[in-house]
C-alpha cells in the first residue's frame, strides 16, 4: 500500500488527502509534526516539507507539485471508471488556469495566510523549545487582512464559474478548500461576508472525500462548532 | 509574437527566459518593476507575480508552473527537431524528480535566499517610498547561512548525477541556475567552497541561452567581474 506522510492541519497535506480520497486511492497515513521533523523524515524529503507520498514499489514523491502531476499522469494512462474528478481537466489552456490557481493557493495563500496562521496558532505553541508562546497580535491582524483579499478573489471566481478554474471541479478547488479548512479550524473565516465563497466551500465540504478532514482535532484547541457542520 | 512580462533580476522570470531561449521560442520582452506593479499588470495577473507569458492568439500564462507545464505539453504535441532540452525528461518517476527539484528551487530556495536577497538589495532600495534603505545585517547573515545549505545540496546532486535531476538537463537545472545567477549578481556565492556546484553552474552558464542574463545590469549596482566570465 502507498504511504502518505502528513500533518493533520497542514493545508498542503490536506489537499493531497482529499485528492487521494476523491480518486479512491487507499493509503497508509503516517503523521509527522512539522516543528520537529525526525531524521528519518529528512532522509525521505531533504526539503523538510510535507506531504510525502511513497508509492508502493515505486518512487517517493515529495510535495504537492510532484504528487499531483504524477497521479494525474497515472490517471491518464489508466483512467478509472466513474471518477468525476480529473485533477487537471479540459484542454491545455484550461489546465494552465488550474495550475495558475493551484500555485495561487499552495503558494500565495499559504505564504500570506495559512502557513503564518499555523505557525502562530500551533507550531510555535506545540514546539517544546518554545513553550508559553502566544500569537502575535500584529501578525494575526496582517493575516486577517490578507485573508479578506483571498476570500474576495475566490468569491469572484466562484461567481463567474461553476468551479474555481472553470466548469469542472479540479485540483484548484481541492487545494483552495484544503487551505480554507485549516483556516476555518481556527474560526478565522468571516463566512457571512463572502456568500459566494461560502456556497462554493459548502459544496466541497459536503463531499465524502472531505469528511476525514472535518474529524481531525488537535489537543487543546478544539475547532468552532460550525467546523464540521455541513450546513454551516 | 508571444509577450513575456518579467523583471531582469527576478529569478523565476529568468528561469522562463532561459527556458524559452533553450527552446528557441521568440518573445517580446517587457519589464515590470516588482516593487511597483501597475494596474494593467495586476489585471493581467491578479496574484501580482512575475513572470507572465501572453501566448500569441492564446491564453495568458501566469507563473512558472503554468508556463513551464503549458510549454512542455506543447512540445509533446509538436516536438521540435534538434532541441536538446526536454523540460521534464524521462519516465513518470524521472519527471516527479524534476518537479520535486523545480519546487525546491522556485519555492524553498526562493523563500530562504533569492527573494529575501532581492528584497534587501534591490526592491527595498529602489522603491521610492523607501529611500535610504540599507540591507539588514541580520537578515543578510541568515540568507548567507541558508545559501550554504542549498549550495551543498546542489553539489551533492551534481556529484551523483550528470544533471541535477538525472542524466538529462531539465527544467530543474534551468530553475536552479536562474536563482544562482541572481544571487551571483550580488557576489554572494562562495563558489570556491563548492567545486561541484561550480562545475555544474559553469556548464549551464556557457550555454547560449544563458547569455542574455549575463548582460543584464541594474543602475547603481554593477555585478562582480566574474558574473559574466564563463571561465570564472
């Protein structure tokens, strides 16, 4: 069986978990704590980044880019009947749009919001070398201001299109919703102000592939009530 | 003709310039200053990031990921005789390795070294709202420490393989060398301590596709003498 090394609230890991669940690919999941990566993990991925997917009797795939494109190539060679989610659907131009948005969410949104939020709210607190950490109010303010811009942009996309990159659901939707799910765990999303973003997220959130994410918890920090409510 | 919007020292822009030159794709190049992007550019790429490639009578491609994969798909459909640089050569596993490394250089190396260095040495200084900026010594020290790790890692790859991702030159070599060229412009690379990294870089640097990068200059900050010396 393939083996996925992830951290439960890591948004990039989450995007791969949802992707694999959508494609009905079974994996053994192993957790690593990003603030204290073991030597064994660093030998697997010297970049020190999650997630890593070890293909059964195959290569070690490090990071969302290598994993998603590898799986997409595999699906092209061996299409699976009944699967409704091609990762990069459409023609070359459509795929370029999916990739632009994947880059946006895994890159820009992560850098400006999700990674910083996780650092302030989890990594710095759970790191034993750093006990007593309290989130920095100025950083949180900047994160919240950045988030509003991303919320509007997703709302704008969701208003004009059925899914974020076009008519079909794609890896762009998976990546975006994975990040929003992590941000929502900390009750940081003003959903009511962005009804179009909320409608789009509600559609993804109700998919069976999303359910495992909604069951995740971290010690000492419960999510808000609406976190796993499909009718939030 | 296609139109490439770039900034001369932006490492990601440079990777696309070298890629297009290797593939003998002619483009009209237009510069934007990353610290003062115009509204017209933001309409083109709301992410506010370089580079952007506008395909003649085709889509607008934003960012290295969308551009490189689009061009690779195009090359697969219409192979060009005599070109020695497939961007993602080999089998699926080989391509996953190229993509892992592209992610390393455009993501990790950029975040830990190139982007910060450019900010300290150029963007903060040339930004008129920020005149009198001098680089922060602590930040420069951190950048230099990070750089050594990347230099060793590239040396390790170059020692065991002909090119960074394997037997063939790939987009991973192009991305890595684009970043190193920007860092080298500021004379920040201790080449003599990393002979294997230097040998690999010398091979890329002497390719005709690399020459335009070596002719670039920014006002007030000349590169060191060895910057455009092929026998450095």
